């Protein structure tokens, strides 16, 4: 019996086990979405392809299988390119399906005509056009390619005549779980020897370990060997933040003092200061374990010692090679880590208590944390934190502990602002919709999705609050509102109005590039679509709104007016941390 192209596409996705599609429809891809819904696949319809493509990348990360995004051709593809860049930068698996104009109209200026394959080929792992006959094989191979090896994007261009044509159903070949490679045993032996004789060993745990769902073997490794570990921002939770070997509160000391470092699923990029001085010890042996051979030896990674392999397998190999050995935690390195931890945690505790209104970041996050922890203790793993915005992300990172993996997402490798609401929707789908992918990854019990958004970051995708409301997603969003990018530029409404006046009159000294609207009523975005909004200024109001918001069954936006306009120098602690190459340095 023949079926429409749209039916064949939906069937191929269904046979691949796809349970959720993120997207935004138009003609003709709407037919694919409708056929997918008819097969029981959930279609989450966004207000902008950008947010939909971000959501699909996060879904891929959380479930360990490609997230799927469906968009129209031309402008839809251009908007979804944001997700493609995000998937590549973060190494997340993503399958984008896009409509395109009829094949016989090529070059004639057809509706939304664009040569998407040429545009996307350099940015994807595979970019192909499907014919009517090749639908199952094209979609399967794009899905598999985006997933196997290092995650990235598979793109399938679906012309209107393919979507609307008629063809026969051919079953999709089963795509088993991604293959896992072991490390060269001789190298494992050498690495184990180096660890045994190290004075200051360190294990760095990245979001690749979290994506690989390698928590069980990594927990065994650290518990057995007592080697101190450092999570990257999204590697948090692979090991519990409360673990006694966690050096996160002594990050600088941990990096600077380490002599042998095993990097499990993290790149030596800006997040890890390239593995270079001055943040790292110049003589440290940095040993990467990565699924991607191209990554090994990059920047200050030691190419001779680095191993290619799956973290799950290599960690078990290391465990076996280190059997019976434990690092001596009375070492000078561990003592230095402890001293640094005590000092840094005391400073953080002080900033959490600063008692003034408008509130500071420290106080704001402390109130949210105390309230949420009463409702859902971190050990239960009942909350997923999504965090974006320069200060909001940076400061909140160390405030909210996570005890389980894949419970914290942020702007990631690309430092992409605007991912937050899409990520929150993805997390809601991954954790709270019953699906086979969810049962193989995160636990499927209902989790509260909590977004910590700077007012600037929130602005990138605020219409997606309506998406949340439409699907009844009980997502709790905090907008940490200081009236600007970074710190804004005004400390009170009179000053802001003066600057605005200057801007209007075109005179010097108008609003700065970092300035956003003064005390904008972001909470109303929730109210306009059936959610609940709160505007809060004091710790008491914030605590009450947090509790009510946590218990609500609709999306909630809590707009927190905090201290604004601190005219500090603009800087970002993660940057400017690497030495510049010397002029005579050779590659
Ligand atoms: P972070 O942002 O936490 O520093 P990155 O995204 O930079 O982490 O690095 C993640 C790394 O993990 C990538 O280089 C990726 O190739 C690697 N990776 C992903 N999955 C696996 C796996 N199963 N085994 C080994 N390495 C993996």
C-alpha cells in the first residue's frame, strides 16, 4: 500500500524510536508533523526555530540519542542554524529535518527556495537531500551519523514534492546504541603507573562524561582511588557535588597544583583555560580520554599519553589497572585544596548574607536555594537547573549543588545566550514525558525544571513561555533583573530616565550598549498566557513566590528586581586566562 512522503518520514522517525520532535511548521512540513502526531510522536511547536533547535540539542544531550527538529525551508533553516552551531560546539547529537521547494523549481525563485545543503555542509556531519525512495535510508543515516562518534548535526532536506509524493513503505534498519571503543591496554598501564606515582593527581569530569552516562564507572573510580576531581560546569553531578573529593570550591588551586591530570570528556578549550599556564602547572601531564581522536593532544594535552575510547569502557579499564591502589590524601596537595575550599566557601557564605534592598546576586540565589532545598533536597535529584546570563550563570553555578548527573544545563561551550527556555522545554520532555529514551537516561519521575535567567538572556526567547503554557509545562523561571547586560548602566530610575532622554534627543551620554529597560515587567509574559507571574523585591517576597511557584502546575515567571548599575569594569573570569604565544614560538 502506498503512503504519502510525509507518512513515510514520520514512520521512519517512529521506527528509529523518536518520541519527541521540536519544531515550527509551515507548508509543507506541517504534514510531517501531523503524521508524526498520528503515530504517537509528540510534536512541540515553538514560536521560533532558534529555540526549537536549541531544545533539540539539549534533548540529545539529556537522553543520549539525537534530538529531532523539524523546520520549514529557507528562513526556517537559517533560524535553526543557531541550533546547528550549538550542537557542533557542544558535541550534542541533533537531527534537523527541513522542508524545501519543489525539485523541478530549482533556481526559479520558488517559495522559500534556498540551497540548504551547500549552506550547511561545512557545519554538519552530514547534509543530504532525500528522494521519495530513499526516505528511510536517508533519515536513518543522518540520525546515525549525528549520533555515532562525537555528537553533531545530521541534516535532511525534504523537498515539497518528496513530502507530498506517494511511495511504498520500507522498514527502517534498526540503529543500535552507539558503539563503544576501549583504550589501548598498554597505554592504560602507563597512565595507571603515572597516577600511582603522582604527587597531585586530578580527574577532570566534563559534560562528555555526563552525556556518555558514565557516572557509575566514574563514581567507582573516584571512590576506589580517592583521587581529587574537578567537574566542569555541566560535568557537575556525574559525581555528587557533596563528595569529599570534589575540588570545585578550590578550582584554581586544583588546576595550578595538579601534576597528573586525567580529563574525562572535556576539551582543553576556554572553559579549561586550554590546559595552559597561568591557570595550570606548565609541567602537568594532561591526559585526555575522548571519543574523538582529533581532540587528543590539542592545546596542552599530552598526545602521547592521551587515549581514544569511550569513557565508560576506559574508566573500567583504569579501575582494573589501579586495583588495590589509593591516593594518599594526607598529601600537601589535598591539604592545600582543603585550605582553599574553606577560604572560598567562607567568602561565598558572606556574600549570601548581604542584607540590602535591592538584593544582591548572592542574597537572591541564597533565598532561592534555601527555599527550593526545603521543598526538594538536592539528594532527591528532583530539580533540573538551567542557567544563562553572564553574571546569573557565573555566580549561580557554585550556589546550587547537584548530586546527580544531567541536572544542570547552561550556555555551554558556545556561551550561547538564549538557550535557556528551549533547554527547559527539552528537559521537561526528557524527564517528564514517558518515553523509552528517558528510561535509558535520566530517571523518569517528575522533575521540576528551574530556569535562572538574566534579564538579557531571558529576552532572547521569552515567547517560549507561551509554548510552555500551551503544553501545560510547570516550569519555574526566575528572571534576575538588573536592567541590563552584565550590570546595566543605571542604579536608579531617575538616572535611567535621564539617559533615555539623552538617547531620544540624540545627545551624548545616552543609554549604554549594556542598558535594558528599567524594571521591565517580565512576569507579565507568564500572565498573558495562563501562567503565573510575580514581581518581587525583598527576600520575603522572593521566598514566598519561590514556594508558590515550585508548587504551581503552570509556567511561572518570578521577576526579581536586584541591584543594578554597578559601574564595575566589564570582565569575565573565564577569559583572559591564557598566555599569549611568544612571537618566536613555533607550532
Ligand atoms: P566541557 O564543556 O564539560 O568541558 P566539552 O564539551 O568541552 O566538555 O567536551 C566533551 C568531550 O567529551 C568532547 O570532546 C567529546 O568528544 C567527548 N565525549 C563525548 N562522549 C564521549 C564518550 N562516550 N567517551 C569519550 N569521550 C566522549
